[in-house]
C-alpha cells in the first residue's frame, strides 16, 4: 500500500513546487518545525501502486493522497481518510521562497517597532515611513537596518499639507519585505492600522528594548513636556486600548477622552523606572509561519479503469515530514 501523494500532486521543494513523481534523492524539501518553516533532505524515493485514493478538501485547496497518509492536527497525526472536520497544519506556499530575516532584539528593535506603530505604514509587501523630520527618518532607517539586516535609506519626497495648502518637503524610508510586513502584523495582533493595532508586547522582553520602543513612538507621535517639577513626555493617540495596555507597564494613570474618536494622551514620567512596574515578557521575535485550516471534505477516489494510482513516498532527514501544497504530512511509522 502506498502512503504518499499521487504522482501529479504538487510537493514543496526549496527550489519550487514539483509533481511528486519528479522528486529525486538529494532534493531539499520544505517542512514545518513547530511554527517555523525548515528544510529537510530526500534520502530515498519509493513508488507504489494502489487503486484507492482520497481528495482532501481544505479551506485553501484540494489535494489527492493515499488514505493512510498522515496529516498534522492540534491533537496529533491523523490519517487523511479520517481528517474530515479537523484542522490541519498549513503554510502559504507562495511565501516559502521569500527571504527570511533574523531579528536582533535590543534598543534598535524597540525603536523600529515604536516608530512604526506611531507613524509608519505596513503594506502587503513593504514597510514605509514618511515624515518631515530628517533626523527622525535617519534614526528610523538606522534602527531598521540594525535589527533586521535590511538596507534602508532616506529618499527626499514631497507631500501635500492641508494646513499650509501646499506641498512640503519630507523624507521617506521604505523597505520591500513581505516577511517584515507579516512580522509587524504579528506583533500588533494582525491589523497594523493605527486605530486598530494592539500594543506590541514583544517590546517588553527587556528594559532596553522597551526604552527604544518609547523613544521611537515619542519621536513619531509625542513630545517632551515640563510642568513645574514634572519632567517627562506625552504621546497622543485615538487608539484607547493601545494606550490603556501601555499605561500599567510604566505605572501611569490613564484616563481616555470621553468622546469616541478623540485623541487621548498618555504621560511618561522620566522616573517611570523607579515605580518598579515593568515586568519582562517573552514573545516570539521570529515570524510564526504555520497556521491551522479546516478540512471541509474527504472524498474517496477509486481508480478508473485498469490503471491504478501511483503513490510516492520519501525517506527524509533530518525531519521526516514534508509539505503537499503547503499542508504538513508524513508517512506512518
């Protein structure tokens, strides 16, 4: 009995998608190790014929495999024939070939996240910051390069000013990376829009990173204030849940404006560290590349006529798993 995909099903090699019958020993395949995509190598290939297969219909696509091939679910491995109604591990195949970044924690990482939350824009495949202050743009570009390794530079731009009723000079920092875009979405809870983003708790890993976050956010959407003996800074946002989650970290009292949509303010005292309210937290720095999707249907598919299905199985190292159209599978042990 064969245990793999049928001969024409697409499997995910590091060099691109190929039909299962075209995989050869020595080929590098993509697989998942927890939330990460990793590579595994084909040590051997076997082909077997059988007269029964199943079409597995998920939220993303349909693929044809042996009924006994195992799919990964939150509760463990299940046979493809028994997977209807279950959720299975999957990763987007179109994103497998992109460059993966190694994020370096520290002050610059915090600054980059804070400035992006305050004044940046996260698009589908790039991150951009457009501001009038050249010094701010320079600090942002330097921090981005240090924490991601991506090359970032300033561009002179102009943009309309409603107040002045004319175009004003500005500076833009823009880096193309869908990986970084997805990573920032992960940090802020999925939606990077300034009114809907959540407080990025990833910056709470240590005081240095959190200090960088506050400096970056203040540069984008804050200022320094002095009232008598009070020395500190203030940030402004209409995203009340964001500020409300930030306030207890610095031991601040936060009272939002009463009218929905009005700008609220959070005051950051210079002596916030003396309040001893900061508690470090550990959250993933790297992108979580796997997700769970549902199996909508499993359809038995008998062979037509005299020609049986040919199933292809692989011996792999160091990981025994591989991807079929982005779905994590393995043969029974």
